[in-house]
């Protein structure tokens, strides 16, 4: 472990002097990493250090992260965190940086050279795969210069920084810095700084992610799958359903728009996705066992799920247990995934399609994919996003955009489905444009498995 300076808490007057609020220059938030170092980033994201409980960036929860680091680094780290707690209690403006990289000793030397006033910072040291630095907020500019010098010739370093304003105690500050480091690697940056609002949101997200992990570890009973029917617009005949994840910890429903992005960021989406896949397959089997003709079930999947080495094997095993085949399942991927997807992702998607799974591009019109990318993917269906449907048929601009989008979909030889249909006139208009299928509250809201079976049995085609 590197030698370090730890001011005594008895030296409070030297440390807790009035420090003006130093706004973090937003221009310093990100220094792009060269593309050539993506392999180094990937290796860090897959890092299996015992310090972080397996995967380096798997969510641990603020308290658990501190506990694990204390167990690895010993009393020095515990002392540092006690000092941070003390000074934050005195409203002393602090920053904490977490660093991973190949030049940690050089970073320390440069920091030491730039931090000449020893009383202006608390501590720094290196242990295991990370460097941890706690510093007075007003020294961020000097620290930034140190980082620039250190990383000029070596891109294999990433740093996450968070500040204490708006946070409560060392646990939250450490968690926010941990999130900043995670995002720096995910976003291909050398340095990423969270502002106050981002840090507060990061801490809240970590708490939600910790709760999710606990519920998944106990069997995932608080997670459920709901299903929204998909129908043929012309006849109103149901042709399938989309499985949608729902989560209600302690019987308090958390919106998918809130917990799904958190699950993706903290590496939990694979477990949730597998749980939803199993429940969707079971529901499809239940529908068929009840005597209903259901061609297929649609299930949303993330890029992380598709890239996972065991995704295909696990999915096929689940289907086999339910006496189903890959051709019974339609996997929905968002257009943004198509646009941002790597060649590795596209290769995984090709393997999935080759195994017999149907592929649909979801949220079409909201992402940044190119037509070339869409053409490369073996997707048989494209779902128009709700944004195209909401203002139909009264808004002329919306009508024009919808017509152009459907012409494009059909021109590519894909089947069309419009999502978010809520009124009969919207269904009539879309049907006249040749849109084959629809989904929305006009026919049915998302429902439980038992309600879906009842709905199917009643042959409902409208509210």
C-alpha cells in the first residue's frame, strides 16, 4: 500500500476553514478515451475482484460497498471513511474520487506533487485495483490538472468523482463516486464527474438497485409479468401478447420506466429478464393448454442479455421445460439498441435468430439506427412507437409521419405493428394505411396471466 497523509481529526481548524462553493466546470466532466482501449474497458467491466464482490461494478449498496472496501484495505480505509463522515457532518465541502487503471502509482505521485497544501485534503492511497482519494472540493481544478498530466500518454485509466453537497455521510459519497466510475467506463471516458443532482439521483438509484438485488436473491417474488394482447387490426383477432415486467416491493409499485434503467445500469437486468422469460413461457403454455390458439409471445430483451454467453442456452432450456420452441417466441429489441449495438451484439442477435427466435424492432422512430443497420438484422416485425400514434388522426403532421414510417417499414419487407392505440379512430386510420397489427388500451390494458386467459376466452376485441 502506498504511503499516505491522514490529517488527525484534532486538526479540525486546519481542515474545516470556510471554503467557497466551487462550481464544477461542466467542461471538465469528460475526456474521451481512444477507441483502441475499449478492450481494456471491457475487461474492467468484467473484472472479478473479491473487493467488489465478483463483478467490479455489480451493485453492492452503499453500506455494503464501504464494508467490502474496509475489509480489503483494512483500518486505513476505515479511518478515512470516519474522517469523511466527521467532516461532512461539519458541512465541509469534500470530493471523493475512485480510479481504476494501469498507472495508479503515477497518479499518486502526480497528486502529491499538485496537492502542496497538505491540510487541504484528507487522504489518498492505492490498494488492490483502485485508487481512492478524498479532497477538499476547492482543489478540483488542481486535481483535474493532475489527471490530465497522468493520462496524456496512457488512456488505460478511468476516474469517477462525486462531491458531498446534497449527500449524507461517507456511504452516500462513496456510492456516488462508485456510480461515476461505472459510468465513465460505460461511456468510454477517462473522467466523469457527477454534479449535485446527478449524485443525489445516483445514491437513490443504488438504494433501489440494492433492494432489487435482495428481492431477486430471495426468489424474485415481488417481480411479476403482465401481458398486453396484440391483435390483428383488420379483424380484431388476438394474435399474441407482450410480456411486461412489473415490480412491487412491499406492495408498492415501482414504474418500469424507473426500475428498468437502474437494473440495466447495475447489472441486474439479466436476472430480471430471465425471470420474465420463464414466466412468459409459462403463460404461453397455460394459454395453449386452455385450448386457445396463440401463435407466439413477445418478450423484451436488453443488449446485455443478448450478449450473455448463456442467454441462448438458458432460453432454450426454459422453452423445452414448457414444451415450447424458439419459433413460439418473439424477442423485442429497441431501435436504440440497434443503433448503438456493437458488432458483437449484432453477431449475438444473428445467432439468436438462427436458433429460430423471431426478432422485432421496438420503439421504431425514437432511436438513431440507420437503415443499413435495420436491414442487417433478421427482424421480421417493426413496432411503431407510441409517438407516431398519440395524435392520430387529427394532427396532419402526425399523419404524414406515420404514413412515411409505415411506407418505410413495408418497403423493407417487414410486418408492421403500432403501439399505443387507445381510440377506435386510431385503429381505423392505421388499418387503412396497411398497418397489420396493433397493441394498446383500445383492446386491453396489461394484465395478469389469469386475467389474460379469461380475456382470451371471452374473445374480446375492444374495451
